[in-house]
């Protein structure tokens, strides 16, 4: 008889802020967002799951299935499981006869694992199916995987110790070992074998990059006012990376972006846990350069997909025009299956077009949003209700000159 044991893990995510309260204190009679029971995002071994039908949470019809591929391993770990505010989740593991297991170390002895995730919020309920495919490429030596006990919960593609190049998913990469100050100065495909520190001297800041940079699920620690590359070109890809920073950042450059200033390429499966906190500048200083903040890019003309930001962004600069948002400052391209949980706070708006948005500061009329979620609070101090009504709408700050909004039917703002 097959043993079937079920148990519950509960996560309560509470974000009790109304749409208007994202930007200023709301009136007592302001209505709170409608409750929901959504699975917003799930990441396994460092990889964001993709929706079979990305429209499901916007109409609750069609397929609620998600899939994700991870490198070879006998253990899985659910790194992030994000649900809508006030909701709870329960996870059931369907393999091996259907038993419950903890989410930080799940044993799997075949190439596929299936989970049922039930999300409830009061009387509301939705069920989701998560399929994890364990890829059998780039296998370690037999001595390391004998007994089916190979633990690769960090999600790294195996690279032999003496390899100078490695092929992953039909792409040939140059292997990067340790910090390299000229990491992206060429247009070679690069893959990491360990965590690195990003702190380019001005001479080594790459102007353009059109190769494929595969972080291999290692961490890139941001230091100083570093940006990985100035412009990611149309064929360029930055993927499978975890950007983080310990402490506070005090950038001196006009554009303070972690991945790139201009994105024409593709940024995918990147998790951002960088916390910007810019201290107040001397209001009598003659330096009044505009400050532009967007963790993934200043201007996005390309694609950002399967990305998650959990880092907070705070600006206390006084005397400068400030544009800030968690993902991008200006959004003209595509954003798919992306989630923000970080706070965005602008404390000292200086000029009439200073502003902050949870996802983007400014959006173009033709920008595409396809399954984008916000759970992070966004605030702007010293703005009147009239200014808020005129300039702010959900996830974006915009000015009267910005023109019409793009289609926002595939965006959810839970705050």
C-alpha cells in the first residue's frame, strides 16, 4: 500500500496598503485592494517557474500549470514561493506515492517532480500544478552521483575543474574562474564557476556587450556604483544570476543601475537583492545632475523575463531631479513573468517631474507587460493629493507629456 501523508506549510504575506497609499496617506474611506488567492511566483533551485498560460491569474480560466527546468540533482529546494497578500499556501508532493516533504530539501530520484500548490484566502481558493524537470545534461563524474545522492540545490551547471570552455544547451561558453576585471569587455559567451564581486574601475566598465553571460546561479556582489555593462545589445543575454549587496550604496553616477543602463537584449532569470539607500545631498551644492534609478536598466527596449526583485530602493537626495523604480526607469520594451516585492521610497522630490514608480518611472505607449506583479510599497513624500491624482497611476509615475498608457490588463498591483 502506498503511503500518503499530507501536511501543511503556511506563508502569510501581508501588504495592507491601498493603491493610493502607495504614494501618500490615504483617506479613512479608501477601499483596500480586492482580496485574491494567487500563486504569484515560485523559484526552484534558483530558477523561476514559467506559466503554461500566463493569463490564468487575470481571469482564472485555462491552465494553472507552471514548469521549470533545473540542472542535474537529487535534491530540490523551493527558494521563493510568493502568494498574494493575506493568502496562505499548502504544498503537496505528488511523487513517490504522494507524500509531503519540507521545501528546503526535497529528494527526487527521477527526471520529473510534480507538486500541487493550493492557495487560499478566506473563501477564495486556487490550485496550481508545478512540474520540475531535472535535466540530465552536464553530468558530474559517476563517483559523485553514485547512490543518487547528488545535492545541487544551488542550481549550478556542472563544469569540470580543468575546463576552459563548456557547452550548455548548445551554447559554447568560456569558463570564468574568479574575479576578472575585463569580464565583459569582449563579446564572448561567459559562464561563472563561483560568486564574484562587481566593482569595475571606470576604465573597465564595458560599453557594450552582445554575448551571453550565464551567471550559472552564482552571486554577483555589487560594490560602489558599479553597473555590469553600459549597453546590452540586441543579441546580448544576461541570465541565471543573483545580484546582491551588503550594506548601503552611495552612487555618484547619474545612472545607478545594477545590470545595465540601456537594455536592447534579454535579461532573464535574475534575482535582485540589492538595497539602495542614497543619503541626502547638500542642497546648496552646485551639483544638480538628474539621478536615475532602476535595478535592471535605466532604459529597457528589449526583454526582461522571469525576474524577481526583493531589494528596497530609497532616495534622500535633496537638490536633484530624481527618477526611480524597482525594475527600470523607462520602460519601452517587454516585461514578462516579473515580480517586485521591494519598497520604493522617494523622500525629497525636488522638481516637478521627480517621481517614483513601483515597477517603472515612465512607460512608453507601446510597452508590453505580460504577467507582471507588484507587492512592494511605493511612497513619495511632500506631494499633495492633487499632484498624486495627476501624476501617479498604480505601478508607474508619469508626466502629462508621457502620452497614453500601454495595455495594463496583464499587470497586478496588490498594494
